[in-house]
């Protein structure tokens, strides 16, 4: 077995040093493992979200937040606080996310400060909306949409602002309503230009187009949303219902030849998505 | 697959769940049925799936739908169209819009838990009763499920019951059959707590 020196031959001081070194190594390994696991679970959450497995995504982000929290307690680092903040933001825990990003900033993550500000604004806007103070909430959402580059806050603001504007537009005169909705669509167009692959923006656009009566565009946006992925099953189902609604309305209003071509194209999409027929998504019970 | 073995697995599930939901056995049916729906689809994160309806009770986008979409929803569902034929003919959007937030999550988005929660009304095509009972029954369900939902053993028991039934061929049965099977099992012992939700 070579020339190993039995530990009992070492002085008490050397033995303590070895034990301390061993402990430090073990603790540091535990820290790395926690952060590594947090990163892995956060990434898994992103993958689940992209594949529309919302509940699994939420479960993964919760795990990631817990693990990153453990890692940042043992060995605070910009990385561990950033992963924690990202997971918290995806879970809609804006206040906690703000605190995490500020800590990440203090430890050297340059973007931490602006992300913390965006998380704070998103949380504040949500609180205002919850208490029925829609006008200030709308201003905050608009501000986020104009200047934020933090995706979770952007997606949250886009969804909430669209819902608020659509709900408000229901009570307006047609001219004012169309003006409000066109403004909303321009904002969504800008978001789509910045991040074309985000299915949620296309879904929101399809909803606004539906309100404006532009069913052709609504159908196209809903198809894109379906293809790119949506953040929750209920949104996916609502998007499918929008597709069926547009399909039926358009089929009835198009000239015969165009309607036939449209029906054939829709049948191809429906086949690709595994629908039972042109108007029955797979999740619909008989 | 034997229908009997699926039924036996579900019966075991009902018995175990009744222990977690004492005096609340009306919740056993929606909980177990929705767990079965997810088990058949090989999706086993029951906790998140089953509790998801609470998040979706009144999503903002439901209230913001345009009148044409609301009208198409009522006309596109045969029995619903019959029930609301007068309002549709009159173009009474006030009544249709008021009913939409209750009926769309159940019949439009087809949440498994909510569908089971209103099974009696759906079977009787009594859609107006869903609208009347929606807020109180969902609030009661949320309240009554809370203690059990906080217990990890409850979810474990539910997982085993639904997964066992799924492994025995649950997917080969019609939805209606599974629902009736669970309802019969919940009602089975004489004098047991009601399988029909008590409306406040």
C-alpha cells in the first residue's frame, strides 16, 4: 500500500488542520452541489415551461429557489442569488426576487440592480391591480414594457396589461375601443419584434385581434402561439378555443375557393397537433 | 384489463381518501377523478395539476372576452345553446356575460376537477345551476381541501390509487364509466357523508 503515514503519527495540530481542511472541502463541495442542483433545476424548469408542462416547471423552479437559497446561505455568491432571483421571478414572487437580485448586484452581478428594479415594479403593479387601482398599475406595466430587458417581468407585464386594457375596452365606444386596442397591438408588435419566439406575445396578439374583429390575423397569431409554446395549459386551451372560433367564423365568411384552401390548411395544422378533427382539440372530452 | 380490478383499485383509493377527508367525502369524487385523468395521461404531478383550478377560477382573460366569442361559446355547445336559447335569440349579452365566467372554465376549458365538481348539474344539463352555485361551491371546495392538501401523505395516497388504476387499464374505460364508478363507490356505505356537494 506504499509509504502512507498513519494519522496517529501526526501531531495534534496537523491532525486538526487535516480535519479542518477536510471539513472545508466537504462544505465547499456541498455548496457547489447545491448551486449546481439549483442551476440544473432552474434549467429543467425552463425546459418544462417551453414544452408547456407548466406544473412541472413550477415544481422545478420551487426546487431551484430552495436549493439556491441553501447555497447562498452557506456561501453567498452573485451566482447563487441570481439563480434564486430568477426562480422567484418565474414563480411571481417579485419582492423576494428583488431582494435576491440586489444581493447579487452587491456581490458583483452588474445587471442585478436593474433586474431588482424591474421585479419591484412588477410586484408593485400587481399589488395596485389587486386593490382595483388599475390606472397606476397600467402605467407601471407600460413602463416595464417600454424599458425592461428582464424577460419574466416583461412577459408578466404584457399579459397583465393586455387583460386590463381588454377588460376596460369592453365598456368603451367603438371608436375609443378601437383606438385603445390598436395602441395595445402596437405595443405587442414591438414585443414580438424583440422576441419573436415568445408564444405568449402571439397569444396576446391573437386575443386583441379577436376583439378588433381581425380574425385572419387572430388565427395566424394563435397558430404561431401554438407552435412556439405557451406558459400554461389553460392558456393553451384558451388559444385552441380561439383557433376553433376563428376557423368557424372565417370558414363561413370566405369565398368558396378560399374557404376550401383555408379548411385544408387548418386540417393540416389540426393533424399536426393531434386534434380529433378541425374543431376538436385532443384535450376535449367527447 | 379487468373492469373489476380497476374498480377494486378505485375502491381502495376512495377508502383511503375518505380517511383524509373525513366529513368531506363529497370532495373525494372530484379529487380522485381528476387524479385519474392525469394518471391516464401519464402526468404524475397530481398536486400541482389538481390544485391548478384554484388559480384558474376567474382568470382575467375570461372576463375580457369579446361578445362575439361569448356568443359563439354558447351557440357552439348544443345543450348550452338550448338552455340559453331565449337569451341568444334576444342577444341578451348581460345574462350571457354574467354566466360565462362560471361556464367557460367548466365546459370551455374543461378543467377535470371543476367538471367533476359540477357533474350532477352537467348530467342534468342544468347549466343555470352551475352559474348559481359556482362561486360558493368552488370557495367551499378550496376551504375544505386545504387541510388534506397540506398533508404529503394525502397526495401519496392519491398518487398510488390513481397510478394503480391507470396501470390496470383505466384508459380503456370511457370517462363517463370512470365517473359513475367513483360516484357509486363514494356513495356506497349506508349513511356515509354525501357524494353531492352541500351548497352553502
